[in-house]
C-alpha cells in the first residue's frame, strides 16, 4: 500500500466507530437533546413514542417507532418520560425483559415519593435491569455543549454489567461517570438537582445574621448616638462608612470561624484520647462548610479593600481634609509630623495589604482546578500554615488600627465597645488556643492520637 492510499483511508469515514443502537422512550426536551448528543457520538438512536410522526425537532438520523417496536431494536432503553406516566410501561414488561432501562427522571420536590423513581421503575418491571443516570445533566447543557460545570454523571444500579454499559455510554458522550453503588443510592441522586446550595446555607445565614447585627450596631453608635449628643446628621454613613466598618469585621470573624472548628476538634480528641469517635454532628457540619465560610470572608475582605480605595473620592473625606488645613492656616501653625502615628498607620496598611494578599492566595487554592493540581501536603501547607499566617496578619491589622483606642473612654458610646473590638474576640481566642496547642507537651499527644494511638483502646486484649 502506498503512502497516498493510507491517507485516503484515514480521511474516509471510520465505519468501525459506529456504536450500538440505543432506544430512547419519549421525544420530549431531554429525549431529543440526549438523542442529538448520542448520534454525534456515533450511536444509532431509535425513539419509542406515542406518535410515530417525525417532527423537525427530532434528530434527523433517528428513527421514530412505537414503544414495543423501538425497544426490540436495542439492549439499552433510556426512559425520558416523567415518573407519573411510568405505568404505561407495565404492558411492555415482556419486550423489556432482560433489557437495561436507564431512569433519568427527577422530581419537583425533595423526597416527593416514598421510594426513588428508579426503584419504582424496578418494582414495575422486575425482569429489567434498572440503572439511574443522567438526571443531574440538563437538556439545555446537553444541547448547547455547556457541560463544563456538570461533566459528572452519577450512576447507580444493582446489576454491575448493566451499570458498566451505561457508564460506557456516559464516557462516549465525553462525560465522566461516577459510580454511586446500588440502586439504593437513587434517592440521594434524585435529590441532588433539587438542593439549593446545600453547603452554602449555614455560611450564608450566619453571614447575613452577623452582617445585619453589626450594621444595626454601627447605625446606633455612629449615627443615632452622634445625632442625639452632637446634633450632627451623619445618616450618609449608611452608604460607605458603615459598610466599610462592617466588611472587615465580618471578614475577620468569618476567617476565624474557619479555624475554630479545627481547634474544637483538637480539644475533643485530646480529651477523648482517640480519633476513632465521631465528632458531634454540629462540628462535622461546621467542618464541611469551612471552604464556603472562607470564600464569604474573602468577599467581605475584597469589599473592604474597594471601599477603602474609594475613600479619598468622598465629599466627607475632602471636607475633613480641607477643614484641617484651614484650621491650621487660621491658627497659623502646622502640626509637626508624628512619627509614631506615621509608623502605626503605615504598619496598619502594610499588614492589611499582606493579609489580603495571602487571603486571596487561600481563596485561589480552594478552587477545584487549583487544588486538584497540588498534593495533600501542599494543600495542607497553604490552607493551614498560610491560613493561620493570614489570620495573624489580619488580626494584627485590626489591633494596630485600634491602637490604644480601646483604653479611651470615648470609645465606649453608651458603654458599648466599638465593633472592631468585638471582631477581635474570636480571632484572638483562636490564635491563643492554637498557640497553646503547638506547645510540644500538647502537640505530641495530639499528633500521636491523629496517627491512630488511643489512650484507652477498646479492642486491646
Ligand atoms: P417533556 O419535554 O415533558 O417530555 C416527556 C415526554 O414523555 C413527552 O415528550 C412524551 O413523549 C412522553 N410522554 C408524555 N406523557 C406520556 C404518557 N402519558 N405516556 C407515555 N409517554 C408520555 O419532559 P423532559 O424535559 O424531556 O423530561 C423527561 C424526563 O427527563 C423527566 O423525567 C425529567 O425529570 C428528566 N430530566 C429532564 C431534564 C431536562 O433538562 N429537561 C434534565 C434531567 C432529567 P412522546 O410524545 O414521544 O411519547
């Protein structure tokens, strides 16, 4: 064979790439989108429909037949029909016997039925092999190719061979199958698309609650108090001044709350002398949403940076500066440079900039695309060591900002501390306990416990 003829062979359509025939019951949105994708991937598609009339919307290379006739043409049948219509399948039990039925259905509410749709299908057709798959992929994503965010396809089923056949289709479509085990997992898989940011709920509610509290706290102390005692209307503080006081406070508290559950876990393990007993539920849940807490904290820190950068543009800032200059001119005397204050203000800014830089680095490494490219030790180094360094820098930034202000009685309007003082409670507590935990006399037993040592092993002979 000469070189030219081998090139011609390579360009000719590769008929051996043609895959098996797959049957799809239902020519609705999902059935059509999946059919399109399957034909693109080399499958022959035959639709089982109530109407055998071919419409423009149906992929042009697909066949449309009655349900029984279509089912006979394939070993795998994808049921792209809502659960409430499944009983039309019962008369087809004979023709569906031994076939792989792929349940892709979702419900409208969490735990809408006592059993999952896939288990219900398996009960209706005990002679068929039911596999749950594709329910977390949307028809729109399949059709538009926008599958980057949802490449994972959860697959579960009792028949291992049937599950493998479905996983092969998933791979052929350019998606990633994730085996979730037996059909018992179907309920959980069906609940996935109905959940609304499950890991974000607690961090969101906590942030909203704390933000509302601190906002009102600042309104009372900075606006209401000033109005009552100084007769000044500072209500415009609501737009920038107060948000710029609340954002750093929230960022610092939430960052400390990322590290606080680790401290509780260490204390519990030291107290129990084992790592083999489960943490209380609340602590488990808290640990699981640390990444979300950290990302919300980063969002608050970023807002604080932006609010601070626009401060010189504000009418209030230029009024205050010109007032200072004019009063110096009127008194014919300039204030000498206070180097202590200059040091404090520069250190405060430098600590804030460094803290924010590390905070940003922490946020980036928590992105799956980055964290997938670092090993466990590197990830721990960034999240734990650099994380604590970030907390130290941000706490120091706030401490230097306050300076000796907390000793000044005028800092306590209505005997209430300023919010920056409140924001220091949790981070300082976390840092002090962490400092105690790294003492060798505490760290050594803790490390041994984490390596599997037990103070009172239950199973010792
Ligand atoms: P759809 O557009 O309403 O289509 C459902 C199809 O079911 C109809 O086109 C019809 O096909 C068939 N059908 C309707 N009533 C029937 C009956 N009484 N007996 C027999 N067949 C009947 O729904 P869809 O959006 O394609 O969703 C289909 C399934 O996929 C649902 O279970 C849904 O939960 C699941 N799903 C959908 C998406 C999505 O993005 N749409 C994503 C994941 C999962 P014929 O006219 O050809 O018979």
